[in-house]
C-alpha cells in the first residue's frame, strides 16, 4: 500500500537494515518485512495566529511554494523540543519582525532586535528571546488559544500531514511590521471582508470561517 503521505517514491529501503522489503503498512507507518523495523510518520505540528487590531485581521502573502502568492496566516512549523507558544513567538518574530507579547501589552516599539538579554525593565520582553518558556509568555498566549484543524501540505514532491493550531491575538495598536522569511507582503483586512477563497490552506480557511464568517461571527 502506498499513499502520498509516505513519500513512497523516496522511501524504498529500510533505514535499519537497508533491505528493499520496506513498505507502507498503514496510512502512517512503514514496515520492513526482513528485520521488522517500523517507521512511524505522525502528523507534524504547526501553529499560526489570528492577529486582530481595530477591527482588522492580519493576513500574509506567501513568498514561496506551496501556494506562493496566496494568502495565509502568520506562523509555521514547530521545531523539535519547542513548545507551541515558543514556536508562535519565534515565527511571528521571523515573519513579521515583531515581539508579539510586547505588542499584546501595548508596546509600540516591539522590534525584537531592540531586546536585550540584560535589560532590567519590568515590562521588558527580554525573557522571550530565551529558549525556555517563561511564565509570562505561557500565560499570555495560552489565554487566546482558539482550536486546531488538520491540513495536507505538499512540499517538493512530498505530502506532509499536519495539525495546525491557532491563537487569536488582539492588539491594542497596529505595530510596525516588516514582512520577512516566508512572507512577501502583509495585509490588514476588515474582519467582515476576509477573502476566504484566496487563503492557501484548508486549515486556515476552516478556522477563519469558524471565527469570522457572517453566519458564525458572534463578536
Ligand atoms: Zn529492515
């Protein structure tokens, strides 16, 4: 049995013994019938943000494939040994050039490049630049978790099954942002005018429709 999820065209030999008797034996695993080795292909974790300010929602324009030029939410894949919250803070810093927790607190000068690990300011977000999860960051971001949807992500001939988690973040002011990394442009759109058909991935479309479609928007 071969499914696109396994990237079967590439996975032809057992990683343990090198034999070619290596086959997909379920939608999420390979089995080597020679040595018994099993390789599991679990869903990859990803996280993104619904960033709102003054009635608008922030959308990104994808710089690269898959779906280059289409709209997306800021965010990305979770690294190994990283928390969901830390991944979101990192991705927003990489794609938007913003310290999102400082922005949530109303700071207008939210450039992550201005953060000093030795700052003594009580409102400083210097701890956010550290790899360990601070209590401040954890409590701030977990309070706005919305939910998750599965997604299928095609990248360079391989299909990845993902689970995408979403946080809603309401900012008191629109911070200075700079598109970078996987993002070519940033767009603020009124929450009532979200172009659902131009959203690149089904998971983002699903959460946006859950939160902002006219039939379900309770805000
Ligand atoms: Zn083997």
